[in-house]
C-alpha cells in the first residue's frame, strides 16, 4: 500500500519515474516494444505500426485540444500536409530522417496560418474555422496536381538507412515506434515546463491567463504549431507506411477519429491519448473479428460491418461523454488507486 | 458571359438559397434555444428523407399522411436526442457538445446505412419540374417551388415564435434560461420543443433535397456547407440565416457560372474563414461579451 508522497529533494521531485518499480516496468516496456514484431505475427505488427502513427497524431491533437482548449476539426488535414511534404521531399531524394522533421515543420507552418484566427475567436467558432480549413486543404490536396498528384495521389520511395531499404511492416515498425516514444516523452515533459503550464492556464481561462502575463498570441500559436508538428510527423510516417499520399486518406472522418480518440482516452492526458488511440484502433478490428466469426451462421453480417462500425464509433463518443467524460485515463487511475489503497476503500 | 446569363444564375442561386436558409434555420433554432451547434443536422435531414421514402414509396401511402408520419417520427427522434444526449451534457465544455452531436450524426448515418443500405434511392418528384419564365429568365420549376416551400415554412415558424404562447416562452427561455425558469417557464419543455422544431425543418429540407437529387446516407453532407450560412448570418439570428442563405446561394451559383463547378465546394468554407477573421459574430449575430 502506498501511504504518501515522500520527496525530500528537488532531484526526486523532478524525476520522471519515481520508484524502482516504475523503472523496472519502464525497462520491461522498452524490451517488450523492441521484441514485439518478432514475437507477434505480421497482422499484429501491422496494427502496432498503425497504432504508433495514431498515437503520435492523437497526442498532437491532445496538446492543442486537450491541454490548450483549441478544438481542431482539421487535424487530418495537417497530417495530410506532413504526408505530402514528406512525399515531395522523399521523391526529391531527401533521406527519411530529414524528411520527417521537414514534414512536421511544413505542417507546423500551415498550422500557424490556420491558428491565426484563434486570436479573435475561440470555442465553437474556432472549431468551425478549423473545419473550414480541413475542407480548403482537402481541396488543395485534390487540385494542386504538380505537387500532390491530384486525386490519384503520389507514391513514396521506401525509406533507406545507410543504403539499406527499409521495407515491410517490421522494418517500418522500428521507425514508427521509436519516433512515437520520443514524441510522447517530449510531450510529457512539455507539461512540466513554463510553456506547457501556460497552455493549461489558457485552456482553463484564457482571460485570466492573459492577466497573469501569458501572451495569448505567442502561446496559442505555439500550441497550434506543436500540435500540427506532431500531426505532420504522423502524416509523414503514414506516407512511409502506406508508401502513398492520397487526398481521401486525410478526410474529415480521420479528424473526427482523432477527436474521438482523445475524448475516449481522456482530454488533457498523455496516457489518455495513448489509450484512446489504441482503443479506437482496436474496436473496428474487434468488430471485424466478431463479424468474421458470426458470418458462417448469419451471412448478412458482413454487409452490416461498416454501418455497425459507424454506430459503435458514434455510441462510444456519446457514451464516454455522458458517462465517463474524463475517459479511459480516469478509469485507469481509479483502478490503480484501488490497488494502491487496498485493503482500504478508495 | 452576358448580363442575361448572370441574371439567370443569380435568380437560380437566390432561389436555391431559400433551401439553404431553411436548413440554416434548423441550426439557428437549436443554437438560440440551447447554445448547441448541431453537427448532426445533416443526418436529421437524411433521416427525414429516409422515413418519407419508407412511408411514401415502400408503404405506398399518399404523400400527405406519409409526410405526417415522417414528421411525427422525426419529432420523436428530436425529443429522444434532447433527453438522452444533450440534457445530460448541459453545462459541459464546448468540445463535449460538439463531439456529442458529431457522434450522434455518426450513429444516425450508420443506422440509415444499416436499415436502408448504402445505395442511392429515388424519391418521386414532389415538386413540379416545369420551368417558369420571368421575362426571359428561366427558373427551373423545382428550384422555384422548393424556394416557395422554404419561404412558407420559415414564415410559419416566424409567426409561431411571434404570436403563440409557446413560441414566446421559447424565445424567453432562449434569451435568458434562468430568468425564464424563475418566471415559471418550463425550460426543459422549451428545449425539447426546440429540438423537435429543428428536426422538423431538417426533415422537410431533407425531403426536398432528396426529391431533387437522390437519397443516400451521404445526403447529410449538405448540411456542413450550411455552416457558412449560419456563420455569415450570425449563429443566433433568424433574420441572418435567411439573408445569408440567399447570399450564399447566390454566391455559389455565380461561382459555378463564372469559375466552374469545382470551385463551388470551396465557396462556403472560404466564406467561413473570411467572416471569422473579419466579423466573427456574423452580420446579425449578437456580439458575445465575456465577463470573468
């Protein structure tokens, strides 16, 4: 049972992982992540790569929406910007470890432009502005053929490291997962700094934050740029994973997917972004498995798969909002507290 | 392009704008009454059109009882949504409300797909197709009659809010729920009625749109473009919805005429971005003042 919080020095207070048990778990996690593609089959590796990309993007959205309170309905479009930028750079021969940050920066630059209205408007109005940005960027993806390849999109070459092509899901896994881990640690640490705390202050009450000396102009745009950077990198990884950038991949539906992920996971929580992205990626897969299992007895089930997915997706959003607004992260916290305090009641 | 063609596109656009105004009215009613922007409005339209398809085409009822049944169904849906989703969320942050209506839209979209299938269905043409000539300008019959229907419905709603006791109560509850509650107005009832009325306008608009084009689960996407109308007019202004509906309808038609069909999809969103930068509360909306 944990009885208190015994931190006696600043070094202890600043430590990311406080107890030896936590450090041991961390080590186990790293080993597990490194070994995963060898232990799991190709299908699970595919899901893991997709999940890594979703986690990065959802964390970016969480920085904007969950921590700073800027609702973005255009997150997929920022991913698209990153994906196209990476495709453009990769086809020009730029190696992937330069192209990915470049994609992130391109997306951040566009994010800065889209974020400018946030200085005048907020809440609902801002959500509608980002929705408009989603459609305008989608239009650009479809129509700016010299760069984006129009409706057909563009293909990407396989990324290569020291002359070795990185092909196949297992190889891409070793790009995506380290990138995801690095970006998650960065995000976690961001909220231990002045910048991150300023974001939270703006979310809670922007006028009060400004009175406290937080420049809304600077920090809102910073939040938007960081969030879009995450989206851009995720988009670039998406491009390397599917080896193509197509306009329909980055639709409003994907933006809504990320919003749903952070709501289901928990707004304003890094763990929430991970849990939510994982959950929302797994649910459709689980549905597909269930349908494949039922289909021999009830053939129409296959036709109902895609509508069922939508219904479950919507029901999850509404259900979590009504019954568990703090999401899976809060449920996890409750479970942990139960075990920490056992045998006493929480 | 000569002046006559310009005039023709303008008139057609204005007439098409009547329909936009009707859809926008559904948004504005809900925003005024409950401070919610209903992103599921398009799905309400779609459900209305599908219910009408079932009653009119599948059950072969005459259009009048079919329409009555449809409206009753949509009213029940609106009341159910208000009770089960929006009321538990009242007072929650904006993102919860936005996402709840988006989630609701997804559920309705999936439900329509599951019940009626994803294929295009055809509603019989309810409105006469015969074009009408005003001087030398040709107006397609359906566009003109849909404009007339939209005007009639908007007029009926305005009269209801102006003259009926319930309508006045709804306006009171919209402008200040706490005071209205203290004065003995049942605010829960007015907010339920608000959702029912918005569902009704959506259903009628959906039936008109579906009878002019075709009916599929994608019908709901029309409503996202209407966001431009309510942003331009002001989220809480009925007059704004009408004026902006006509303006956007005109702008879309003229864009199609002068620049081409592709640019049409872009028009509403560019308008949204410009308006939000220049005058975020719209032409007739209330400027929100925030106090700590």
